C-alpha cells in the first residue's frame, strides 16, 4: 500500500483536491485538460474505425456464406478476413500513436512559450507531474477500449443477428475440430494397439525361440559390422548391400503403408439410400481398384528392375569383376532413376489433369481427355523404363572393367530375366482382373438383393392398409354405419405406419452409419496387421535370397521367380482379406437390418391388434366373434406373408440365374480375350522368326538377345493394351451408372411435384412419366452399347498402331545388332591388316639389317606360306563337310514334310470315300487336293531354298571369321618367332607396331593391344627357351 501511495504522491500534488482536478480536466488551457479532451476525440474516431473494420469483416463472411450455400455448409469467417481486419486495426493504432506524439509535442511547445506570470503555481506543478504520464495512460486506455467498444456496438446495437450467426458457425466449426481430433486420437490408438500386438507377438516368438535353443552350444564369437556377421571382403560387401537394400525396402514399404487405401469397403455401397447410388459407388470403387492395380504393378516392375541389376552388380563385385565405387554408384543411380520416373510422371499427370479440368467443361470430353492422358503417361513410364534399361546396359559396357563379350552376356541375362518378370506381370494382371470381375459380380449380387429387399419391404408396408381394409369390409357388409369409423381407423393406422416407417428409416440410417464406422475401423486394423506381417516376411525373404545368390546357391532366374512368387502370394492374401471383410460387413449389416425390422414388426403387430380391437368394439362383436375374427385375420396375414416369401424366393432364383448368365458371359469374354492375346503373341512370334531367318551375320547370342528384347517389348505392349481396355470399359460403366442415378433423381423430384397436383390427373401423368423414364433408360443403354462398340473399334486401331510401333522397335533392335556385327567385323579386318603390316615391317627390317642370310629368310617365309595354305585348306574342307551335312539335313526335312503333306491328302481322300461321296464330286475334290498339294510342295521348295541360302551365308560368315581368327593367331606366332630369332627388344617392337598401325589406318588402342600381346608372347617364348 505504501508503494501505491508514493506513486500517487508522485503524480498528484499534495495540495490538489478532487474538485481542482475535475475543474482542470474540461479546460483546454491546462495540460491535463488538453490531453483528456484530445483522448476523448480520438477515442470516438478510433471506435468508429474499429466498428467499420468489424462490419467489413462480417459483410465479407456473409457474402462468402451465401456464395457457398449452394455447394456446402458455411464454414465461418475465413482466415484472410481476420488477417485483413487485424492489419487495419494495427494501422489505426499506429496512426493514433503518431497523432498523440504530435499532440504531446505541440502541448510542450505551447506551455513552454507561455510567460511565467501567466501560469499559476498549481498549473506548473501539474504540468511537471502529468506531462510524462497522463498522455501515456490515455493512449493505453484507447488501445484497449477501441476493440471492446466496437465489438459491443456491433453485437448489441447494429448487428445482433449476424453476431449470433457467427457464434453459431464458430461453435459448429469447433465441434467439427473436436470430432476430428477425437477421430485422429482413436485412429492413433488403434495403430499403436496394432503395433503393440505385433511387437508382443515378436517378443513371444523370440522368448519361445530362446527357450528352445538355450541348451544348445553357442557358436564361436564373430565380429559384426552393420548388423551382419562378416567373414571376408566378399561377405562384407554382400552384407553392406543387403543392409542398404533392406533399408530401401523398408522405406518403400513405409511410404506405401502411409498412403495406402485400406481397401474399398462394401459397407460404403450397401448403406446408400437408393439402388442407383449404390451402383454409382460400386462402379466408382471398381474403377479405382483397376487404377490402383495398374499403379501397383508399375511400381513392382520398377522394384524388380532394380533388384535384378542389384543382384547382377553384387555378384560381379564379389567375383572381383567391378569396383566397389562403380557398384555403389550404379545401384544408387538406378534407384534414384526409378523413383524419379514414378514421381515426375505422377506430378506431370496431376498438373496436366488440373489443366484439362479447368479448360474442358463438357463432362464426356473431359473424361475422354483424362483417359487419353492416363494412357499416354502409362506408355511414357514403360518407355522410360526401356530407356533406363538401355542406359544401364551402356554404362556397364563403357564404365565397367568388363570386356565387350562379358558385358553383352550380362546384358543378355538381364534382358531374359526382365522378359520373364514381364511375362509374370502380364499373367498377374490377367489374374487380378479376373479377381476384380468376380468381386464385382459378388457385390452386384448383394446390391441387387438389397434393392429387391428394400422394394419388397416398401411394397409390404404400403399393402398392409389394403389387407386390413379387405378384412374390415366383411364387418361393414352387415353394418353400413361402420364405414366412416373404418375409414377413420385405417386413416389413423396409415398415419401411424407412416410415422413408424419414417422413424425406422432414420434409425436404420443412424445405426448403419455407426456400424459402418466400426466395420471400417476393423477392416483397417486387419489390413494393417496383414501389411506389417507381409513387410516382415518380405524383408526376411529378401535377406535370405540375397545371401543364397551371393553364396552361389541360387541363380538370378530362381531369385526373380522367388520374388515374383512372393509378390503374388502377398497380393492373393490381400484379396482374401478384403473378400473376408466384404463378407463380414455384409453379414453384420444384414444382422442389423433384421434386428431393426423385427422391432418394427413388433410395433406393427401391436398397431394391428389395436385397430382390430377397435373395429371389433365398434362392431359390437362378442368375445368369441372377436377371437374368431382375429384368428381369420391372422390366417389371412399369414397367407399374405407366405406369398411374399414365395415372391422373394422367386426373385432370388431369378437373380441367381441372371448372375450365372453374367458369369457365363464373362467367361466367354475372357476366353475370347485370351484367344486374341494368343493370336497376337503367335503372330508376333512368326514375324520375329521370319525376320531372323532373313538376317545374315547375327550370332546365336545376338539372336537370343533380339528375341529377349522383342519378347519384353511384346509383353509390355500386351500388358498396356489389356489394362487400357479394362480401364476404359470401367469408365464407361461408371458413366452409365452416374447418368442413371441422375435420371432417377429427376424422376423422384418429378414424382414429388406430381403428388402436389390434382389427384385425378396423377395416374395419367405417372404413366407418362414412367414411360418417359423407361425410354430414357433404354436410350442410355443404347448409347452405352454404342460407346462400347466405339471402344472396341478404338482399341483395335490402337492395337494396330502399337503393332506398327512394335515392328519399328524390332527394326531398331536388329539395326543396333547389325551395327554391332559390322563393327566387330571391321575391328577384325583392321587387326588383320595391322598384323600383316607389322609382319612386313619386321621382315623388311630383318632383310635390311642382314640378320639372316637371304636363303634363310626365304626359307622362313616359304614355310610360313605353306602353313597358311594348309590352314586355309583345312578350313575349306571343314566348310565343305558342314555344307554336305547341312544339305542332307535340309533334304531330310523336305522329304519328311512332303510325306506328311501326301499322307494328309490321302487321309482326306479316304475320309471322303468312307462318307460315300459321289465319284464325280470325289474326282473333282481329288483334283483340287492335288492342285493344293502342288502349291504347298512348291512353297516348301522355295522355303527350303531360302533356308539353304541363308544357312550357307551364315556358314560362310562363321567359317570366314574362324579363318580370320586362325590367321591372326598364326601371324602373331610368326611375328613372335621372327622377333625372338632376330633378338629385337621391346622398344623396337613397339616402334614397328606404331608405324604399322599408322600406315594401316588403325587407332592407338589397337596398337597398344597388339604390341602388348606380342611382348607377352615374346617373353613366354624366351622363358620356354630358357626352360
């Protein structure tokens, strides 16, 4: 208290009274009075400005609410509105501060320029005490009071209704936020519970494992590095790679788990209020499942691509063929490239989709544009993977330390494994498509059954008053006065039924939503547990297979097969889990509906007993007559219920027949599609066989590589066409369902309007509307059939274009290998020329220097010539022997085919003879068969001649290459012999090689290679001589 008193004494003089202060405040010739009056003036100005700011914010909120009212419920004021209000308010405060500072400066000047005799003693004292404090308190009071005054004025004076609306919006917004937080907390608890259960299972397994292994002899201690036991450099590299691979797999699995949709729940379909809405949701989920399947298969392709190259590089590193730096950089580059392909295409696809949605307004055109965009990006991903494969192959050839033959062999191995994996993906896509079709049929059956049950329940409720009226009419026949009372009772009964049905529908919706939330949470928990188990199994399986590959227990083909089998197993487990979840959800929903229907039936029975008792009382029936009447009424209702059950069973049997017909149709379409695929593959295999037969100069390894690349491209093409056909077909089905649902909504709204019209005209108008509705439905189905036909035509054109592109790719592959063959022949030719030039240089040098006598030199050269002639003769004899063998094989093949054709023609003649065909007809048919046989034999002869010519060219090429290689070896041996005899040193040999390469037009690499080979041979010859 003393502190407060001292502060008051510091600001107020001791001789100052309250009356003096009050007297000074309204005066403008004193400092406190000037400050207070200024504060009051600007307080009013600031309050008005604050009021305008809040009013602007409220108006913008109201405008935004009205604008969004047609789309969604109002969400309250946006964040930008309040930020704008705060900025304006801060600007007002700063302006007020600036004005008060100027005011203070003016006041100080005004009172400083006054004469001392004009100021009283008390005024001097007040100016000294108040000058540093009063203005500050005034400003602070204005800053706090301005927003409060503005808000109170807005709420209590001008816009109380708007403020109440805003408060209501804020409360709704806060409730939604709280509900979302509670939902997130529940979901987090569920995930935590799942993980804890999984960890407990693992700990139980570890404890049981420890219990069963604690009596065993422990192994010798070993060093551990990066979590794996290391024995040597090779195992260390393998473990490092395995560690990085495991981390990569775990990262991929974590990302996929975080973004994963926990299946598409059937409860979302069955809880819709109409059959049309159920069909829309069903087709939408089916389309999303197809797109999800396509995306998953593309990601699995990228993962398999990286795994194959990683295994290849690990094996090469463990064998010492490549360096650690090259292996690590190559794996990182491939992983990053695969990730970039998926991410970049996804971002570009999303960006282009947004652009199309903003530019195209017509839904059908937008859908076609989006489908075309999706298809183009799918093809782009496949082409980028092909480019990445070629880039990896070129890097292996150029940057590794492998020879060209080794690199080509490894690339051939990679391509064959990629082709095998591509074949698996085609088969897996076909299998998953079949599973999706069967899933769609099951769900459609449930939807149609649910729709029938809803219609039957509605019809039964509507027919109940009619059945009671029939029963009550018997009582009214004897007493006409009961008709009005009967109508009154039945009217009341109908009203009770309507209220009961309305309450029942609301209760069903509420209970369904509650059950749907519970079932979706259960589905999520089950699929999360499955994902965790599959992730653990995948990591363990990958470690095991990598170790087996590094130790040589498993080859690359078996590794790829194991990985693909595991992927298939996990996909099938996921499908089984989703199928079981669908079954559980449908059963739970049906159980809930039955329970609610039983409660409704009990209430209906109580209503019926009440109206029967009322009617019997009004008819003044005896107790016996009442019991008899009620018994007859129960019998009539039992008969009616039996008829309903019979109708339900008939409808179910009809539904079953329709489902079986759909399954049969699906099987026919599946068989037809399979035949088309088989024909496509067979056609392409025949094309590649014919093309390869016409190619001369390709080695067997090159032919296998061409076949592997072509098979991989063919599988990619087949896969793309299959998924495109399926996806576009699903889009058409979804569009048809949406249009039917929209048409049903229009019909419902028309029926509601019709109910308000004249009752006499309702029946005729209803018939007209039903007729128009049926015509529109038929029109939609016709348009759908036309769209399907257009789709088939468009897919046929796309298939034809894709086959042309495939032929173009085949030409590029063959051209690439032909260039490789020509380059190899050119290298061999230059080497031969270089070796001959070296031989001539060396002979000239020996002759000029006189190292040997002239007759000795001639003798050595003649011996060399005789050896060359002998070698050529040997090669020619082998060539002739192979030509004779080849001709005999082709001749035997031709005779075998001629015999087969003749036997086939004789069999046909015998069959005609057994059938009793007339002699004239038989002669004519035999003549036609003879003509056909001649044509086939002529075609066979041309085919054999073409094959003989091709095999001769191939044999000539092979023997020529063999002769060149033998001559190279012989020339090198001869040069080595000359150098050894003439005692040339390595510098002289290198000089001769360099001059010979320059004259023959070779490169420095060839010179170094030949010089190195010759020096090595000379050293070996000298060592052999010493030994």
